[in-house]
C-alpha cells in the first residue's frame, strides 16, 4: 500500500525545488534559533492567557484485573472538542480526547492495552520509554488497520510487518522502574501529523521504591503535557500536510525542518492556570511537541532561586535531586520536578515561562497560589540508586551522523547517510552487551532509542550537561555537537528503531533499524 512506499514519499516531496525549500529554514534555524522548524501561524485570534483552568487527563480504569495483569481498552477515533473557547476542533484522540487517558501501572504488573482503530487511517501505538518486546513496541510498519478496512490493504513493502485488522492488544511486561512514560502514534511517514492531531497520552509507572519516598502525590502530582499547535479560523488544527487525508506523506517545502505552532497547550488547554496550595507539587513535564524546544523557568523565581528541583527524567528517578533555575526540554523528553509553592505567598501568581519562546510562545502556564495547606512532603537527598554504566565494558563504539541530506537526489534527513527503510539495518547489537554511541549532528535533533535507556557520557569535550543526568531515552543533540551515550541492550531480541524525535525529521526518514540479536 502507498503508506509504506518510500518511493512514493520521495516522489511526493519532489525534486530540486524541495531541496532548496528545505535549505532555507535550515539556515535560518542554525543562526540563533532554539528549535528546528518553521512557525505555522494561527489564523484564529489567539485565546487569552491564564484564564482557562488546567485539567489533568482522566486516569483510565482497567476493564479487568487478575493474576495475569491489568487490562485496558482504548478506541482511537476522531472527535470534535473545545480547545479554543467557543470553537470546535476536530482531533484524533485515544477515546476521542486529547491528551488521551492516562494509564497508571505498577512496575510489577503486566499491562495489556487493547486498541481499536476507528480512524480513517492505519495506526501504530508505541509506548515511549517502555522496555517492550518487539512485537508490541509499535514498529512503524506493524499497522493496526481501521475497523472494517479491506484485506487488500494488508500488502505492504515490508515483508516482516505484522498487520492487524481493527483491534489488537499491546502487551507491556512488568519490568520497568517508576517513570513518566507516554504513548503515541508511530506510523511510518505519518507520526508528525498523527500526534499533532492528538494521538498522545501519558503512561505513568509507579513502584515500591518511589512509594517509599516522601514526595508530593495525589492531586499534588501533576502530569503536564506541553505542546504547540496552530489553528485555522474555523478552529481546526493547521498542519502543512501535502495530503490532509494522510494517505500520502509529506509536508510542504517550508516545513521540512519541523512544524512550530503559536498556541501553547498544557494537557490540551491553551496557557492554563492552575490553582495550587502553598505546598510542594510534583510536575511531570513532558514535551510532546513535534519540533519545539523549551527552556522552562518560574517567573518570578522563588527567593534564592533553584525553584525547579529535578527528581526524575525519561527513565525515572535520579539518584539525587538537582536544583535548576531553568530546564531545557527537547521533544519527547520528560523532566520530573518538585516546585515548592510554599516559597511564595498566598495570592501570588507564578508563571511557567519559556525562555526559548517569543511572543505567544514565551509563556506556558500559570500557577495561582490559592491557599495555605499542611505539607509533610520533602525531597530527600537520596532518591534512588543509579549504577553508572562502565565505558570499559563497551563491546563496540559506533558513530551515528544525523544530518540533512540528499536522499536519492531529494531533500530529507539521514543517519549515516541512510534514510529509513524497514530492510536497512543501522546497528546490530548483541542482547546483554554494552555499547557506546557517538552521535554527531548538523542541527538540533532529539535522538531517541527504543528498548534500551542510556546514560550520557560526554558532550563535545566536556562531561554530560546539567539536563543529561539519570536514565535517558531521548538526547537533546544540538547543532554541530558531538555527544557520547552508553547503552546496555537488555530485555528482548528483535527489530527496533532509533530516530530523531523531531517528528517531521522522523517522517522524512531520520530513523534507523536497531537489530538486537
Ligand atoms: Cu516517542 Cu519512536 O518514539
Ligand atoms: Cu520510544
Ligand atoms: Cu532531527
């Protein structure tokens, strides 16, 4: 089918004119910009800031729980929802909402999620940050076809693809530490527009180690999915797809480096305000944007500064807390922070600002300190144990070059000069071994590896940066930078991917196969 036809993809992108078109945002992107990409402005008047209340996505109840695990069901469907006050926006959502329902798991319990596809296109579900068997990891060609679609659609260009009609289970075995994970669409060539339309949700994992810590919990533990979007005058989402039905891939020339919106949504609400007590709160910040990077800070900062106390990241708790004045977040990354609103006075307003933004994107949300309350939480000096992977144990050092490239005479993005194709293997790793990957780049690329979390060894000639601590699954690689990461391939053998998580880059071939044997 066409969705898997790479020749069709590059054909759609066209020839030399496209190469020139992509070149322009690239150059402007390198000079002083903080995100790869081009702004797609809304044509609707932007909604007011800090007037709409923050909501948190509903927690999904299991349909069944027994000795074999917890069973959930989700229906992927389109829905008309109110994102901009007074307007209706058609989204694609898990259970018809954006963000999708939050799945909450225990690390020692198997979780099974049954997905039913009532959308007009195939989908693929990936649990980002999960250590998942290859059959359930959401390989980009393992399509879940729409309910009732014809069998002829089953034939693709990837003979190894597993195609399912209508409904399927994704099985997540119980072997993850507590962490803020998320699930999202991962269909080859179409992840950008699908996530933009709303196919993303939280999947939180708890464990006994985290339970034993005196951290804020309950309604003082807030997942915050931060995205940028653009809206047309009728309230619909704008996205520069060449084919709005998402049957053939590609975006218009100007957006080949990434799509940036001018409306910031937190949990689907534009610039929300949250009323909080003057106590510690845990904020699980996820950058689910397609291409936008953020530098988040509190305005005003609390007396003495260091108001963002980082306790966790992509792969769960850090070994010890790190105090930041600001946190830089690339797409797909998670930063768990504790903010002590007790450092402010009741009635005060504190804005979460984006120092990488300009105009409407310079602000994210606001907290209003509404009342005092008892607070028996604290952030202990020791949070967890993180054993450093030892570079001496690495069996191989690989170099991965991420760059804007000519792909068979057309514009695209490659890894080591190779565009993604299901049958091109970029790395073969042996199960149980440790490898060092040296990542180099021309440009901003958030590099994500499936299956195996990693640790950052170095950036340039220095050590890891201040946002690189702990177990990561996505590295914020910056222009002309070289970073080294160390990975242990534990868990499962099989076919996985690693890729740039700028979703427009990913859709334009910046993805590689990782074969674990
Ligand atoms: Cu969040 Cu391969 O993706
Ligand atoms: Cu992933
Ligand atoms: Cu990229």
